C-alpha cells in the first residue's frame, strides 16, 4: 500500500494530521532524521522532549510515494497504517520540502487554530510548554498538605499603634519601642519581640492583648517604626554583634537600641518626620524638619567695643555628615562646619555674651566673624561690617630656575605699595587679608612638589619631561591666580608654540632635490632639531633650554622630513638633499597644504605631481583593437600603468579579483608596441603561478595577437634552447615562479623592458627563491598584479615593493622597527599615516562593488554544523589535551614547540572536517560531510553548478567517495593535476551543454587564476586562516562574465576552532584594509593566549 506524499494532506485523517503538526511545533529543537534503507528514504523524528519517537516512514523519493509506515502506539494498530505520530513525521517532511504555506492553505489549518487557540501555531515558541520539572514543583506546592486552623483563645486587636522614644547616648541616638492599642507598652526585650515577629509567633502585650505579627495591624507611621527596628534586629543578628546602649541595668539594655552614623540619617528621614517622643519627657511629641538650621548670632556695637550673642540650641546627636539640633519641639539638621568654625560656634554657645574691644573689632570682624557667613545668620547693629574688611590682595608669583630642571616660586601678596611674602615670616598685620592669602596659597602650593624652608620658596623639580609639563600646563593654570614674573634664567625655559619650515623641492637630472630653512631657527639649531628629534615626545629641547612643541600635523611633517634625511642626507648638514624620484609624491602628500610648511616647487616637480595625481587625464592612446573591449575603469588602469612607466616608477595593480588585471597589462604592452618599440625596449617577462602560465598565453593570443608570445616550458634543455633562441623575436615571455628560480642564470644577460609578476603574493616571503629570482631579472619597468597585496603581515607588502623599487620602503630591518612594529604593536597613527602616504600613489585598487554595478549580487552564509556522537568526543578530547599541554608551557617552551602546536591545531581542524582524516578505520558520525552532500544534492536538484573548495586534498578524497555513492559526477583540481588537464576541465565545466555540476578544488592549487563563471554556488568546506585566500577562491565564479547571483556557503563546526578562525579572518582582513584604505589597526601575530582562545568554546 502506498500514498503519494503530495496527497497526504487529503488522504490522512484530518484529526491525526492536526494533532501531529501541533505536537512537533511544540518542540523547537526537533530534527527530521533521514537515512537510506533498501533503496528507500527512511524518515523518523528526534524530539527534545523525548529521547524516542517511535513513528517511522519509508518514502520512495523518485515517485514521491509513501511505501510503508510504522508506530508502536495503540492507535496505529487500530488504524493499521496511520496515527498522530506517523502524521507528525509526514507533516515535518512536507513542511521542510514544500514550506508551511502548504499546510496553511489546507483544511487542517483551521482545525489546528481551533485546537491551539493561538493566532498562528507556526510562530516560533508560541506552543512551547513549561518544562515538566517546573510543572512537578508547581503541583507539589499546590497540593501540599496544609495545617488546619485550631480553636484559640486569642484576642486579635483590630489595630495597634507603635511609638518611638529617643534619647541621647555616646556618639549616637538611643531608641525605645512602645506598642499597644489605647495604651502603649514598653517593649522590654527587643530581641524576644522581633524573634517572635520573624517566626510569626504570638506576641503578648500585658495581660489582655495577644496578636500574631502582621504589619497591616499598624497605621503607616507604625509600620515604618516596626520596619526600622526590624532592620536593626536583623542586621545585628546577621553580624553577631549587639547594638545596645550602655546602661547599668540589664533590662534597660534589652529594651533599647543605639544607632549611629548613616542610620541616624535614615531614622530622621523615615520616622522622625511623623513624630517621636523624648525619653526624658515622654509626653512631649517632637518632629523633624528637613530644613537646614543656621544659628542666629547678633553683633551689637557699643561705645567702646561690641558684644556677640548667639541663639541657644542643643545638639541632640551627630551622623557622619550632619549635626541634629533640637530647638523647641523641632529637630533640625545642620551641616557640620569646619573645625575652626565649629570652635567659634562652641565659644558663642559657652557664654551668654562675648565682648570685643574697638582695637580688635576690625580683626575679629574680618578674620573670625566673616568665616561664619556660611554656617550662621549674623546680624549687625550699630555697625557696617564691610568697613572692617580689607581689600583683596594682588598675588604675584616670581619664578626662577636656579639650576637645571628646577623651578622656584616666591608668592607675594600686594596691597597698594606694600608687598608681603605669603610664605615669609612677617609679623601679623591688620592690613592683610589672611583669609584670602591662605586660600590662594593652599591652591598654588598644590602645583609644586617641595618647599625651601630657609628661603621660604615653593620648589618644583623633576626630569626634562616634568619641566616641560610645568611650563606648558602648570604655568597657564597659575596665571589664573596671580601675575607671573620670571628671571633671565627662567626666560631661557621658554616654550616655542610651533615650529615652521621652508621646504624647497625640485626635479633635476632624474633626481629629487630638497632644501630646508626656518625663520625661527638658525642653521645650527635646525641641524640640532633633526639630529635629536624623538617622534614619541611632544616636544624637543634645544641646547639653550628652550622647548619646541609639535602638534599632530607638525609631528607628521617632522617624521616625513626626518625619514628623508635619514636615508639621503647628513642630519647635521641639511642644506640640499638628493633622493630618488619615487619620494616626490610622498613629500607632496605629507607637506602640501600644511600650515607649518611653506612648500616651494619648481616647474618639473609640479609637472610630475600633476601627471601622477591626474593620470586619468593622460594623453596616451588606447590601442584601437581594444577600444571596444576595455571598460572605463580598465581604461583608467591603462593610463595609470603608462604614467608609471613614463616616470620610471613601478606599481601594484591590486584590483579586486575578476576585474581584468590581465587585460589592462596586455593593453599597456600592445600600446608600447604600437609606439614602435621593439627588442630591448619592448621585451616583457611575465612570471605567474604554474597553473596560470597557459592561461596567460591564451589571453595574449585572444586579445593581443599582434604580440608574439612564448611559454618557457619543457625540460631543462628545452627551456635553455627556447631562452637562447627567442631573445630577439619574441615580445612576451611567460614562465612560472618555479621555472624562473631554476633558470635564473640563463636570464642574466637578457634585458627586459618590462617585468610583470602575477599573483604577486607568491613573493610575500622575502627570503624565498621565488622572491629573490624576480629581483635578479634585468628589467627597467616592473609591475605586480594581485588582488591581495597583503594577506597576513606588513612584511608581505615590503617584499613586493622591494621587487618593484628597491629601497622604496627602506631595508627590511629599518622598515620593521620604524613602521611595522609601530603599527602592529604600538598602534602608532603617525607611522600608519607615513606608510599610506608612501605607498598610496603606487597601488591602484578598485573593488567590484564600486566599478561593476552590473555584477550579480553575492550572498554569503555561514552554515553551522553541530558535532555529535563519536566525532564530538574525539574533538573535545584532542582540544582538552592541547589545552593542558599549553598551560604547562612558559614563553620559551612555547617558542620552541610552536610547530608542534600548529600541527595539533591542524589535527583539530581535520577532526571538524572528518575524523577519517586522522583515524583510518573511523566508522562514526561525520556531521559536516553529511551536511555538505545534502547541500550539493539540493543545489543540483535546483539546476545549479557548484564549486567546492577544501585545503585538505584528503578531504576532497572523502567528498569524492560520497559523491560517487550518490552517483554525482564531478571534476577535481589539486596540485597533482597538470596545467593542460586543468585547462581542459575548466573549458568543459564552462560549456553550457556539460552535465557535470560539481567542481572539487584544492584551495591552494585552484584558488587563483581560474575562470569558472558557470558555477553560481560556492562551498568552502573548511575555513582558511585568512579571508583573502577564500575570497580569491570565491571570485573564480564571482567575476566578469557571471550572469547569476552567487551564493557562498561556509561550513563551520559549532563551538570549535573553526568558529575562532572566522574571527581571526576578520582581524587579518581589517589590517589589510587599514593599510590600503586607512581604517582600524589590528595585530596578526600568534601568541600563547591567542592560541588558548582558539580552543575556547
């Protein structure tokens, strides 16, 4: 018996289908497991809520028919072939294949809405049930046995009042609690009372009142009082301390509690405002007023003096911040005054009346009473206090520098013609305003770090940097407090706010000449500045003691000029400096339009800069045969290359992969030939990876048949003969990096007009034979082609430029110390600015998204795969073993074992790909391989062609075996495939009539130089360390000629090293983008902590 799967919605019972669909929607982590059995697709459900789901369905995929069903439930036995469990499996399959709309448009959807009573059962999580364990707890709490009430002889009062009485104690406030109905009782044992309160035990008050603790028995004020005492009880109970006052009687101790510090403030804010009682007078109800209290003081002028009388007040208690004053029936708070003011207030309180003689009245008014203005309200009778106040002094600061790196300061207070030394030993004078003098003196002395007792001088001493800080930052602040006077020795310590230069640049005899001068400094000072300038400092100090400051722009200018002088001049004699022309654009980039530089240029220099800046406007003729072929951006690239050639520079054509770098080079070479150049003036050597050699030959023959071309291939003898015989009559020579390093001696006597290296990242390691060989070729013009001029480190960029223009980025040792380390380790913006200024004119980089608006969209998706079973156990075991190994490594061990550690990391990556790569007889799960084959199968069914990349050729073996099992034909390219065979497979794959839909490619062997636009799906089986290599591989399909949108899938094993590699890819991509476009700074160096991080989930 069989049913067509498409008709299941009509043939099965609606009730079963609805129940089955609802059941699986309740489990968000359900998975439909698919296996092959006897030629049929076996389907079963794995649910989170239950380890087994016994329904199984067998499906004939080809005909779309249900062949067999099975389930252990009783309902299935009665219905013979169906139940809600079987229906659930079928419904899950239908939803995955045809989508949920098929269900929503069927007759069972209204039934589902009726059964679930929700808006849409398909909304994620809407049917999810509370965890079973939580429901069990809920049931236990609901049904647990409860105590039945028993008959009790308790008079439960309808309302109870609580009162608080306060009294004084040492350093705090004493509290007692009274509770009752119409009459209140003193709680004689607070511990016992609140113990019963917390335990909900009956509390007895006198003979007639008993009640079970309940805050609702009290009014709002009573509840606040009870809560406050309860908090004190619980705090003391938790700390194991007691907080009782020290009375002789034990009963008195038990009935009261003392509070201190901030608890007094809390008490006043929450309780006292509603009224409390005094222990000394229990009938007197007093209240707390939040207003601040200011004592009233009256000063009355008499015939021969004056009297001072203060309002009487009583300080009840003190917290950390306030004094609480009891005045009448009100408690006020008063800010604690300074010690000196407190002393005056206490004196006024101690006597009913104080007398001041006329002789002392001015001083008392000025120096004593004036200090009370913020703490008390003072009223004067019969006198004007302002007449007794002296004028404010003028402060003068006399700065001197008696010895190197020391500054002294004499502070003086000036009143008219009279001057007093603030730190001197002059006697007391009523003419001085000591209050103001002392206030300013305390502020000023904070800026100094010593005091000379003998000379009464403030002293500041330190190193050169400290003195600069004092001059540039402290003196401007001191000027706010007084007038500053300096001695001759102090004048030498001046700070020159900025340095400006006159720079003359000219082009003469094929070299760039530069001269410098300054209106601020003579020749010797100028030489001194450049000979000892430190770019890490904010200043430079001259021999005469003066400091020169540099802002951000001036530091960039200084760095640029210093770079030039280091390489091309004697720093002690910076008159005229001669340097290569390639420094012209660097100087113009950093010096032009700078306020601190007056740049004078001769006509030849301006002409050179103009050509390089506006190369798009060049008057070079594009070869007529390529006029219709070149796109606008490729035409600009052609002009740029011609401009470089004319001016004797080299450059990196760093266009995004697939933008036609080859065509731009061929246009340039054909243009050179059409200008009449032949032989030594035209001969060009193209060096490319072996896989691209014949591709170059094919492109030359296709686009520029006017150029003669020869591939230097074959045996060693054959290559020797080719090189010997082709010297005079071949325009374009093509060889590989590998063959060039073998044949380099044969090229020694051959002159090339142009040398072009393709995929220039092949020479990123300066020490390799490939990098050394391309430098040895005798060529007058050099170009480098690469979509990724820097993959991992700045040293890669240095290596390419050292090939293009030796010395352009200095020697590598200097480059590393002055640029690379500063950028990567120190995140030095100045170094980054200098590097970008140097390389910017000689790198042309266009991105697809900017120049190819018509190029189809590229969608990238990370497909996360969860490891399970034996594969997961193996990964976790290897990862834990490596962690333990690393934890025992010190820095020296780590350095020595780095290769071993990297090998272990590779093993972890292989376990993610497939344990079979490590364990020959492994028969367990391989989650990623299953996902990959499923992805390929679905893509082929949708009519797509697929490129599949892996860095492990052994993984390509495993994938190939699975493709064969699935009867899927495929092509494969790895390092063992010969160049001719590669070209043949590519042509076949590109043929629309060809039925092979899968191309398996080794990342290193086929990640560059291939044109595979027939594919519109790219799968990266495993992530590589840098994203650039993956992007290059992706662009085998996403390039000119692609007509379809591209989908890129990256398979990543969840919670493994692969997820960390994805993060690392972004770090390396950021560094490359920052150098080429000027954003972000990142480090790409591995250390122990970073490797440990790779192992974290």
